[in-house]
């Protein structure tokens, strides 16, 4: 446990120190962020994760507060009194001024208080639920970080696709000008090529804004310096089909999902709260004791020992339906939580089935997108040959280049969708960090 925390802290220090270097690094010196580093930093610096941990700490403190009610309560009280009394009856009689100093140690111990004991047990279970909920928040946060990481890689890949589109458009414009100069093409071919280049350049400029958005979002999730350049390490999953859904997969997901564990723990907490509400009907037994000294003035050496002890038994007789109402409220919360747990179990089973289907479907779409891109490249090559030989104008090339641009973008989208499907599959199984073991060799 300590070594893991040390590794997490070291990774965070190395990344942040390299990100916020004072000189303002050039893009070539930008921090290279790997997926493993991103997930590690998310567990240490993501605001949502930190807030979840604070909620768990608050629940633990509440449990300790409830536990303190079971221990003896001891105080040392010191009181100096100064008074003067008078009696009225025929004649006003005034007494002298009285001084009294009391110093005593007072204690109280609840010998029998079932309601407080049940409340403490419920608070203790609530602290466990809060810790499990914190783990669930961390899992959701690192899943979000992984998705944004792959979103940013997708946006960067689209920049490369748009650069290729722009390069082909420039090449077509040069070819159209040469063909026009040679008399085998007309001015409309040049204009058509110029229009294609303008569209490609405009798309490239728009994509730069999209890249900035995903980069800023990733930095925000990881609490990184917004002004420091950032580069991502490319991560490719091994292309393999997800195992066919089975009951074992569903049971494994149910056993590892922090949100389900937290919901079941809250259910146990609600059961204890029902018991605590019912225990309010039982008698409570308490012991009170006091020992000390009394004198006229503080530390005057003329003190007298004083002490007292009481045992009190409290039996509820009439409370105006308070206990009954509290019990009904606790039972309603118990039924409500049971419905949530049952619904969450069914939803997890459906999520695992859907994630497996989505992962396998996304994998199949990659092969289709790659085939479509190859066909588009062949179509462009043949259209270019026809234009260079003067047997057609450049409309076929423009159309072919547009289809190649679309097929290339479809391939980027298919790869991105497969990446997201692997993230989702790991999330529904309750272990997002298992993604790191699925990297292609």
C-alpha cells in the first residue's frame, strides 16, 4: 500500500514539475503523458476524486462521533459563587455575602442504551459505504480521463487526416494548373481544385479548436497547468474479441463494482437504522457520579470533600408517535434502498452484455473501415491516371479525394470507438486500470 502511494506521488511530482517549468517550453519540449500516468494522476489530483475522499473522511469522523457517545463522559468543573440573599416577612432581613468554590470531577456512563449502540453501528457501516463510494467515484473519474485521453488522440489523428487532405488538394491544384497550361484541361478544373483546397484548409483550422478543447479538458481533469504544452503517448489496444458473455462475467462484475458494493453496504446501514429506531422503545440505564471539594474561596486550604452518585433508569411512556414515525421512516428508506440495489444488479448485468457486444461490433467495424479506405485510395489512383492522360476532367479526382477523406475519417472514428468500447468494458467490470494490460505489443 505504501509503495503504491509512493509511486503515485512520484509520478505526480515528475509530471507536474515537467509541466510547469518556468521557461515556457517549446512544443518539442512538451510533457509526454502516457495513459498509465494519466490514470495515476487522476487518482491523486482529480477534483472529483479528492471531493469523494473528503466525503469518506467525513463519514469516518461521524462514526467516531457516534462512538464517543458510548464512552464515559468526564468533565472537571470549577465554579466560584458569590451571592447575597434576603428574606421578606414583616421586616426585610438581609444576609451576609456568601462565597462558595466548588471543584468536582463529574462523569456519566450509559450502562444500557440500545438506541445509541445501534446508531453507532449504523454510522460505522455508513463510513464503509462512503469509502466504497469514494472508490466508485475514483473508478468513474479515471474512466472519464481515459475517454478524454482517447478523444484527444482521435482529434490529433484527425489533424493528420486533414493535413493529408490538404496535401492532396495542393497536389491536385498543381496538376490542374499544369494540365491547363498544356491545353488538356480548362480553367474550371483549376477553380474546382482551388475550391477543394479552401475547404480542406478551413476544416484544418476548425479541427485545431477541437484539439484545444480536448487538451484543456484533459488538463482540467488532471489539474495540470493549462499553459504548458502537452503531448500524448499513442496507445493502441490489441485487436481481440471480448469473451462471449457468461454468468461468470456477470458475477465477477457484481463482485468488483464499487457502486454496487456501496449500495449493498448502505442497505445494511438502513437495516441498522430500522433497528436503532425500534430500540428507542427500550429503557435506558445511566450512571452519574461526581467527586470533588467545596470551600469558601479558591485554594484557601479550608475545603471539604463532596461527592454524589446516581443511577437513572428512563422508560419511554408516551412520545406522541415519535418512535413509530421514526421507525416507519427508516423502514421506507430500507425498502427504497433495496429497490436501488436490485435495479443496480440488473443494470450491471445489462451493461456487461452491452459492453461485450459493443466491443466486438467496434472491432468488426475497424476491418470494414480499413477496407473502405483501401478502396478509396485505389479509386483516387485510377481517377488521377485518367485525368493525367486527358480522358476525363478532375471531377472524378475531387470526388475520389472527398471519399478518401471521408473513409480516412471513418477509420479514425472506428478506431476511436473501439478504444472507447474497451474503456467501457473495463468500467462495467469494475477495473478501469486493467486497460493497461490490453495494449498492443
